[in-house]
């Protein structure tokens, strides 16, 4: 597991199974490598967090992966990271 400071108030958690984009420590976008899917949270946070999430989808989502809207609970189940 590797944590990278991606941009201001944003981090990437990189594991062999997935890459998770976090804004202010809350998982927003999860790219699942083996399933070829990108999970994007449906919960609305602040305007800044929503901008971070939309930019992460543009920057991190591979073109041949499927985007799936997911609840914070689903993201927590998949990644094991606490969501608020």
C-alpha cells in the first residue's frame, strides 16, 4: 500500500487491487483494477470536495473502465476505508 499526496487536500491510496482518491481524507473515487470498474460516490459533500471528485474521475478513470455510482457504504465495504 502506498499513500501519495496528489494535490492540495487530496491523496491517492494505491494498492495492487485498487487506486482510491481521497479528498479531505474521505474516499471519493475508487478504480478497481481487476473488475475494470470505477466507483464514484453519490454522496454530496462540499463544493470543493465535489470539484475534487469530478477532477479525479477525469484524470484517473481509464477510458475502457465502467463508471458505477456507489454509496459511501459500498466504497467502505470494497476498500475497508472509513467514510463519513
